[in-house]
C-alpha cells in the first residue's frame, strides 16, 4: 500500500548478516526484520548485528516484534528506528498496535491516520485499554510471573509425558520471551495415532483445543499455556488422557 517493493533476503532456513549486506547498498531501502518464535525456521541473523549493518549504511530499520511486548525495551536497545508490537498478543489488550522509536518516523506513521491507515484505525476504547494493559505490565513482577509459568509448563509436561505414546518436555521461547512452552512428541505405534491426528482430535472435541501444530508432520505438537486457567490446563490433560487410553 505504501508503494514499497519487498525484497526478500536469505533462504527460508538461513539468513545471515552477510546475506543482508548487498541489499543494504540501495540508498532508498528500509530494512524490515521479523521477530517470531514460529514463523521463522532455521537460523535468524543476530538482531543487533543486523540492525547495526543497516544503520551503518544509513538505512532505517523496522523491527516487526508483534508478539514481543515483554521485550520492547530490548528491541529498542538494538538501535532499531521503529519497533512494532501488537496490543492483542501477550499484552492482552484489544486489537491495536504500538509503534515505538524515533519521533520523526513515529510521526510519519501517525500521519497515516489520515491516509492508508485510516481503515485500520484503533477505537478510543482500544487505545484506553492498551494504555491500561501497559500500566499493568509495568506493575508485573516479571521474574515471579516467569517462574510461575515455568512451574505450570513443567507440571503439564511431567503429567503428559506419563501417557502412553507421548513424550513431553518444556522448551524456552526461542526469541527470549519469559515463558516456556510444552512440547509433545507422539509415538504413533504406541499412541495409536500420529501428531496430526492427535491435533485434529483435540480440535474436534468440546471444548475445542488448539495448539501449535506447525511441526505435527515431524511428530511434534506445541502447547502454549500462558493464557490458561488451572481448570483449562486440567481439561487439556484430561482430553489427552482420554485420547491416549
Ligand atoms: C502476530 C504477528 C503479526 C500480526 O500482528 P497483528 O497485530 O495481528 O496484525 C505480524 N508479525 C509477527 C511477527 C507476528 O507475530
């Protein structure tokens, strides 16, 4: 919509700062880097080095850190010119977005209130709620919260791992978010179904249980428990137990 032409750098499973370098020689380019635990496969370039490489060519850098609200300060500290974060992910606010960084560029984005951004305008209610969510996150004792999340995921993995045909473990978030996820590996011979079938069965039930199944073909399902209450975690374990019986 802005008239820019995207040039994709690197290969799906590997992108290095050296891959970026030739594309950074275009004086009218902007460097857009994505921070994602799931969309990215293989090895990403080190963010701070990638930002530095672009900045050394005088290019502005935009970090798409949609799910990275816990790491806003860290992402800004890379020297990126703009950092984008979704309000409706871990921040738990209504749908909206935060644009942070250099004042001039933030003002340029803001000018789109009257331009192409108008159709995506956040409501006044959403804006008030995002501010409340930010205030709440400021108050949060992140270390204590992270420890509690780790306990929930460890216990989930320990219990799921006792079920026939399932191995389970906790894995830290690859982007550095302060919580782990539970990974389940399904042994089709012992479980009587593969990971894709287990994912389908969990989704088909009531309540419908959804997980990250981007690695299902490799036998693995990933459960993110961050937003769940204790009874909801129990419901998942109950369904897994029934399906694996
Ligand atoms: C979720 C996500 C988006 C989309 O964000 P919305 O706020 O839903 O538009 C874009 N980029 C990344 C890296 C994401 O994780």
